[in-house]
């Protein structure tokens, strides 16, 4: 995550704001995502190269894992909501991002 103080951002001249905007937000997320994807493939290739096995989690097991960990998400939503934010909306947005939507 890259953060910038809103007051500092607002104090920038328009040309510098344009540079920050061009290289942050979704553009930055896409670049970071590509780096992560590339590293995952390198690790996967290395595991296979040294004789390891890479397995996908079966769908029914993934459902069970999500059910078992749902209390963690519920607690996070509760804490974030108590801080004055819409925890449910943030969790939903994070799930959309994770699903590539």
C-alpha cells in the first residue's frame, strides 16, 4: 500500500497531481498485481523443477475453509464498522478485487 496525506496531495500543483494520479490507484495495483503473478509463476516452476508437487485446493475444501474462517471476517467487519467505516462494503469490495472483478 502506498499512502499520501490528503492535505499534502491537495497542496501539489496540478502537473504533479497528474503524475501521482497516473502512477497510483488502479495503475499501481495492476503493476503490483503483475509482479505478484510473475513471482507466483517463478515459485511454481521452481517447485516443479525440484520435484515438488503443486496442487489446487478442491472446491468443496475451499468452501469448508471459507466457512471455518467466516468468523474472522465477521469480527473484522464489526471492528471496522465500529470505527465509522462500512466494513461490509469494504469486505465485499476486497472479495471483488480478489476475484478479479
